[in-house]
């Protein structure tokens, strides 16, 4: 049985190039191509591919936000990020969104095929450079965590909502929060409204006070 693949990239030449690259693999079939995150989400519902090859930087809904939507719709769909943006921030945000693999755009055919087969089999795929970024982030967070007071936990708040609170409480605008978390401004606004409703707060100032009181942020943080 062939592994069905959806290719998502906002550049036509890259979509077609990837499809051509995979055409020589007997066990892999490209069933569709999308030029945006929104189109990818819709096509996943229609085509139900086994694996999605996803770019990150696209107009409108970016690849990470699209990944989150796809995983919420069907967690069985595997998503591999293929991007020229290989940074610790993108990789860690991708993992939070539920990605199954991450490749640089200069990966060769063998690496792409291996990644597709690996995630289709239920495992994760990260090359050595990206694995190193993951460990660096882990150890950085462990070290930082030992310096900070334990955060109070509010029942009913999701991990994403805690991230929004941290960003808002640090003084960032909705656009800056959206850029930092790789989501749309509309998504940030929706999360903020839900957070205020859950906590019984009226505005961002009250949210900042809540964050300080509950050690979500501290006054000496940069």
C-alpha cells in the first residue's frame, strides 16, 4: 500500500519539484498540492493523506498554524516541516504544534524519502542538526526552570493559553504575540477573550496582575 503525500508550499516550482523528486519512489504517491495553510487544511479533510510535507513561511495561515489545525482534525496525519528556516524557535514551536519531522529545504531525495517512510511508520524524524537544536532548547529550559519560582496552576487553562498570558503580560501587542507564536492575530484575540472569560477578568491590565501574582511572569524578567 502506497504512502499518500500532500505537498504544501507557496512556490509553484518547489511544489512541482518535490512532486517530481518523489515520483521515482514506488511506495510513495503524491495525491495533492496546496499553496497555503488554509488550502492545506481543507485538502487534508478531502484527501486524508498519510503524510503532509509542510512549508512554514506562507501568506495567511502559516505552516505551523496549519499543522495545529490538521492535528486537531486528525492526529493520525503525519506532518513533516520542510523549510529553509531551521532555528531553535521554529523547531520547538513545531514540536508544540505536533509535527512528526523537520527537514531543511536543502535535504536530498534520500533524506526526504526516509523521513516520509519513518513518520508513516509511526516514528519521528529529525536530522542531526535539528536534533541538536532540540537538546539545546531542552537543556536551556531545564537550566532556566531551576532559577524561576514554580508557577501556580489554574485549572482549565491550556498550555497555549499560558503561552499567550506570558506574551501579553510581557507587554507585547497582539501582532507581536502572533509573530512570536507563529499564529494569526485573530487566533491571539480569540485566545485572549477565552482566557479573560475563564479567569473572570476584564482587560489586559488585570491579566498582567494575575500573571505576576501567580508567578507566570516575574517582575525581574527581561
